[in-house]
C-alpha cells in the first residue's frame, strides 16, 4: 500500500508569532536612533534656513544700493535699509532652536562686503557656527570650506 505524505505549505502559528516578536524587538531598538536622526535633520534644516536668509540680506543690500543692518529679536530679524523704516522678517526655526549673534548687529554693504560676525545656532547638545566673511559678505559654516 502506498504511503501518503503530507506536504504542508506555509508557516505555523508559532513560527509567525516568533517572527512578530523579533520584528517588535528590532523596531523598539531602532526608534530612539530614528528620533535622534530626525532631530539632527531638523537642526540642519534650521542652519540651511539661516544661511539662505543671510545670503538674501547681502543680495538685498547690493540690489537696493544701500547698506543694510540686521539685528535679531527672537523670533524675527529686524532689517534696516539705510534711511528706511525697519522691516521685520520672522524666522521659521524649530521652537527649541536658539540663535546668538556676535556682534549683535550684522552689516552688509551695497558693494557686497559685510562686517565680520559669528552666528551660533544651538539646540540641546547640537550646535552650528556660521561666520560672515568680511571680504565677500558670504556666510559659511565654521570648519567648512568657504
């Protein structure tokens, strides 16, 4: 008499449960790392936003042909074009991001140069330093090529 063999296809319930438990453990271990990565990316975005604003201030001074001074009163920049009224531009930073200017006022000339300055962005244990090159008026990150 021929012997019948059963060929079961698929996984047992125990095998599926074991896989789900392993996936849950891996996910739990990866979440803190993912959260840190998201915070760092948001902070880098704040730095890019600040760099773009600084380039815009320089270009505004060149295009209007008048010097511009810029100060910061959280959460906005106060821009004064020589002989004009102050203009207020709000920063779109994460609420926990802090900005410190040294000196307290930036200056951009219509010829394209700027007074040397240091801007420091910080949040918790993260920090970025942006410098204004006096010769070109260009902002650049400390430690990076101009």
